[in-house]
C-alpha cells in the first residue's frame, strides 16, 4: 500500500507546481511579445532547437528592406534601434548608430526644431521636416513622422523618415523657372506697352495726315475721259478739260498717250506707252486703280494725276471702250513725301518683325503655366531680335525724306549668306504650316547690309505664302554666279502671268489673279528692288503658269 503524503509534502509540491505555472506563463508572454525567437527542448533524442517564425520577424525584415529610414528612441532621445537605410543616410555604421543622441544627427540649424518635434510626439502623433547631417559632407532634407509605441519595458518613440532631396531640388528648380518666367513676362509686358504706345503715336500721326489728305480731296472733282478700243479720246468732262487745260474739241483730237504730252513716271523718267494705266487696262482687260503719272505739257509746269481705268465690254466679253477717271494730285504728291514712310514701313517693313514678335509672345503666353526650359530662352531671344528690328524701322521713319528720294543708308559688312538664310522668316517657321528648304554653299560670303537683305528675303517668302498658299514647300537657294552670289526663293503655286512679270518691281504695282486683288500697297517688291540696286546687284523674277514662281537677287561676292 502506497504511503500517504504528509501535509508538508503536499504544500511543497503545490508550491513547486505554482512556480512551474508562473514560469510557463512568463514563457508564453515572452513568446507572445516577441522576446523569444527560439526554444531549446530536451527529448529522448537529446536537445533540439526550435525557432519561432511570427509576424514580428516579418515586420523587422520589412522595415530593413524599405526605402524610408526608421528609428526607435528612448526617453532620453538615444537611438534604441534603426534600420540600415537610416544608418546610411547619416553616414555612420549601423552598430555605431545605436545609443547615439538623435538630436546630434540633425543639422545645427534644425536642433531646436528637432527637440520641439520630439517633445510634441510624446503626447500626440506629429510630422515635420528636418535636415540630417551625421557624418555626411552633404546635408539631407527629410520628412519625419513621429509616434509613441508602448512596450512592456518602457514607452519608445518611433520615427519614420522620408528622403526629400529630389522633392526639394524639384521645388528649387520650379521656383527658379517661375522666377525666370515672371521676369520674362514683366519684360514682355514692358516691351509690349512700349510698342503699343509707339504704334499708337504713329497711328495718330498717320490718321492726322489722312485727315488732311481727305480734306484736300474733298475740294476736288474728278475728270472723266472715255476712249474707244484703240485708245482715241471720245469724251472729256469739264473737270478733265480744266485739269488738262484743253478744250473739248482739242481733247477729242488726241489719244490718251498723245506724243504732244510727255507722260512721266513718278521718278521723272519717261513713261513707256505700254506702262500707261489705260494701256494696261486695254491689254489685260482688268481694272487699274490709283495709278499716278506725271504730265509735262509744252512750256508749262509739270503736274501729276491719279488715274483709275476700267474696261467697257460687250455681251461677248470683248473690250469696246475704256473709261478713265483722274484727278489732279499735284498737291497730294507733296503730301506723300511726308506720309510715304508711314505707308511703306507700317504696311511692309513693320509687319514681319511684329508678326514674329507676336508669335513668340503667343507661345510664351501658352507656356506660362508650364514653361519649357529649352524654348523659353529661344523665344525671349527671338522677341528681342524682332523688337530690335522694329526699333531700327522706327528710326528710319524719322528720315522719310531720304527714303522717298532714294537716299537709302546701308550698313555693309561681310557675312555668310547661308547663316542669314537659315535664320530668316522666324514667324513662318514657328507656324509650321510651310516648310522652308534651304540649299547652297554655306561658306559663301557677301558684302552687304544684313538687316536690309533679311528684309528682302522676308518679303520674298511672305509673298510666296500670300500668293501661293497651297505651296507648302518653299525653296531658298544661294550659289555663286561669276563674281556675284545669287539668292532665289521658289514656290510651287499657280504662277504669274507673263505679261505681269515686267511690272512686279514697279512702285504700287499689285498682282491680281482671276480678278482678285490682293491686299497691300504694292510697295514691298519696289522697296526690295531699291535695296538691291543700292548693293549694285540685280533683281528679277521668273514664272511658269501652273508650276510656280522664282524671285531672285544678286549681291557682290566677298570670298
């Protein structure tokens, strides 16, 4: 029979059981809290090691692999734990980071802010920005998220740090670009305001001149003359008789180009019969407007008349007569000396740089919210170039008499014609509608006024766009011919009728196609012709109907 245990023995066993139970509870709590990573178990086969794979190890692996920096701080701000990323950022080996005061790893400028963030985080989760220094030569801006963690030993402060280097650099670049854009906008607004004021002033002057001219014209009446299909005068009204100083009977004995009266061009040279507006009208069957000629009667003062001519056709379309209306514009010729510069420059020479400037400003306006670092300086530079051209032209306005009398001043220099060709017509290139193709020897040099030659090229290309809008390709060629350099602009439009080619470079001559009269005063090609003549060069045009036209000029070769 088994011996019964004494009360003392039972108490000892109970105490042992209670001790083992407490030890088991502590082990379970340690396993639960993650303080135990493995167990050493004794069995019949000996001791065996069992590792515990739980969520805590996964979390540690995750923290170690993430791109952000992570750290745990004690109450005294010393680092209890950090991942490799944080150690890399402060430039200190991982094993040496543990135990360091976190505030010593931030820049001196952020020390007080760092302490304030750490203190605030003990009561509420918080965020902020700091600059890490450590032992790195370059400081690193970071965003810090701080939160308190409760552990069985003592509360810890967790820090998650995100690298802001790229973000700060992007902000810096954006700020710099915004500053450049604001500066460009301010400059553009200033230049635009100046330009608008100058244009307003010139427009006011032009309007005043036009008002004076209108008052002059209101005091005049037109003369009317009718000719038959051969040009013989058949009728002249009283004002025509008064203007011409002849009686009706005398006028009816003459033709419009009677040799007893010497008809002159505006420059004083004799006017050939085929260039008379009545002859042009009778030959082409198209009306002619405001064609001025000089008339030199025998033993009398020379006077000038402006002629409008229109054909009279029968039901079959044959010309049976011509009507000419004319007025004495001798006084207007004097006034034109004052306003010619306004008309020619405002309508032709100012148009190209203002169009280029407007295109640049429109592109700047479009990209103001998202500036293109490459395009921005190009557009600003082109705007300045256009504005410089406008300034030069405005200065030319002040010297109207010289331009009217053909005393064109040139600023000649030696330059490569290829560079000028490739940089011309900026507004056409920006629009992207027409393709400008260049072909030639880029080493060819000429001795000329680059600004004036650029005007000629712009006019040629603008005319190609204007009169051949369906020709999307425009060719610009330059080559050496004998001791000259020939520059040509070719379009592939409908062409120019052969009978109109000799008059293209005459003042006020405007090409019309199929009865359609294009806008403009007919001064562009005249100005081009005068510029090229001043360079001792030649200018001309060739055309083939249905295939296109080529306008060309030559300049002295300079090597």
